[in-house]
C-alpha cells in the first residue's frame, strides 16, 4: 500500500465519520459484508476507485483525481 492508498482510505473513513455513517451501515447500503468493508478501509483488501466513489457518495462526497503534468506526487 502506498501513500496515495493510505490517504484515500483515511479520507473515506473520515468522510463516513463526518456523515455519521458507521462502516457496518455503509457495508449494508452497498451490499458488502462488514468484514470486506473493514478490509477495504484498512488496506487488507483492494479498494478500487469505483468502490471509493460509492463509499464517498454515501457521505454526499465525491472522489476527484487530478493528473498534473511535470510533477511527481509522493
């Protein structure tokens, strides 16, 4: 897992908390097991942009990806 993965997972967990949505509630709404939701948010299972977007949407948020030419993101 790299820094971008960690950052995304951290921000999604914060968004859920801010929205007052538990991981278990989010899992139910998305048709996932609570175990798999937890694994995605802790890095023990892959978290795709599609799943990240679905989780964010539950929090009335969105995922944005910007590609900046000539810069290295670390």
